[in-house]
C-alpha cells in the first residue's frame, strides 16, 4: 500500500547517505511497518544513480544474484546507491556483502533492508562488524497514526501499530485475520521458527497468546511457565521472550536496580510491541473494562518509550511501584502512567527517595500525544 505519510527514518537515512562516504546502512524492523515504502519514497526524490532489487521477488537468490546486483550498481558509477530489500533471503548474505564491500570499499552507497530481524542481527555480529550503521524501525506511534489516518487515542489503543490493517478496522474478523495470518504467523513461522531452534512450535505459539494477555504487567517466569501446556523450566520462557523481542513482537522489561545482578534476577514486565497485538488476542471488547483499558494505555506508553535510545526498566519495592524507569545519557526519569486503573500513588515518592537524581514524570491521556510527537523535547522540558 502506498502511503503519503513519510516516517522519520526516511529523512534520517537521507542525511546519512548524503554526507561523506557512508558505512553500509542496515534497516531492520517488524513486518508491515513501512520500511520498503519509506525506501521507495527516498529513491523517488534521489537525484543520483541508484539500483533497487528485492530478494523476495526471486525464485532463486544466492551469492551470484547478489554479485549481479552489486555489479549493476557499480556500472552506474562511483557513489551510486544500491538498495537490497529482504536481504536475509540470500544464504550467507553477510559474508557475501563483507567480501564485496572489502574489495571496493565505499565505491557504492549501500542500504540493506530486512524483515527477519533475528537473521539480520546475527549476520551483522558475525561478519560486518565496523562496516555498518543499524537503524531499528519500530511500529507506528500514536503521533504517526494520528497524522496519517486521523487516529484518536481510543482508536490507537484498539488498533494501533500497523498501518496496513487500517483498511480492515470496520470488519473485526478481517482485521484479526490480517494481523494473525499476514503478520504474526509470518513472523513466527518464517522469521523465527525457520531460523532458530524451537523444540515445540505449538508451545511457542501458545506462549505468544499467553504473553499478549499481560499488557504492561509484571509476571514471574514460574507463573508463565505454569500456564504452558508442557513441562519445561524458566530458561525456556526466557528463550521464548528473547526470540519474540528479536522479532519485534513482545518485549520484557527488567526491574531497575543500581545493582546489576538484581536487575537480571527480576521478574519481567511484559510489553507487546504495539496495542494491536493485545487487542488481537483479547478481542475488541477488552477496553470496556477500565482496569484493562488502563493496562493497554500503559502498554502504549511503554511501547513508545522502547523506541527511544537508552534503556527502559520498571521499578517495584514491596507495594511501591513506578511504571517505567528510563535512563539515557546519564539522566534518569521515573515515569508514572495515570491511566485510570487503581494503584498506589506512593511509587514515585518512594523511588525519588532511593534515587534523588531522578526526574519524576506523570503521563496521562492528555499529555501522551506530546510525548508521542517528540519524546526528547517532552522529557527535556520537564
């Protein structure tokens, strides 16, 4: 689907490519969030020579196919832009790119896109160290969907994250089928299970459904394990969470502590990557419950904070809790989400006593649009 709205990564990538001979630019992110569309928007206004190829369009893709695309770009002259989409479809792509790049470093400007983040990131660490810049492209934020499609907060909490699903919102069954079959199952079946060892795929899929039912909730690994219909240990749950995070589906936050070992030993706080993943599993009536609606709003806040550079945690000590703790460039923010659900108001006060340098932040449905539109400006102005 062609979208007139241009995501921020397009201008960022354009700036990187226009400077001194750049490193290889790698774009990774979930399926159906506009990576290819954004790249086409950039190419449409690029004045220099460029060559675009999509490995997903080919019946057979191998190193010789990649070499052919590379040589075609070289024939356009030094400084030409080569874009390879779905790069992970090429076996041993990272070694092939490394070899081509090292033979003729920086003769081309190179952009590689991939929707299988697990494959892409393993290739980067194995072969391309020191040769690339990585841009993570996340799900659409509230501000983006508001600008592109006129979303209000209620619509965002129900459907937010995937612009391709907007056309199906009037028919929930069709919307659900699109998300489940075209996105979630494609990620689980192709991006994860074909590339990582999972002993019980059915159990892995069941874990996804269970995890999505805990929006912005802290839950122990033991409790999660107890809901799976199979024997295992907590390492299995941790492994599943690691795979889902690598595929931009579900993230888990650790408890904030000045002592690192306590952080690693904490129960995780579960964050689906966007509100739509919760609604898909819980159904459209889930937001009718004020408590659950509050959880989903907290999820929406957390999902957008996860997109920022820095580190995101939660904090709890006995009955005192802080929804999110954000650490960036030496600054610490304690963020309390006022979402309508019942909870103690003493968490921020207790946290500030423990960490007096932290900046307290109250987030509400009223100021959430300002956070979504410009998170750094919002936090810096407090």
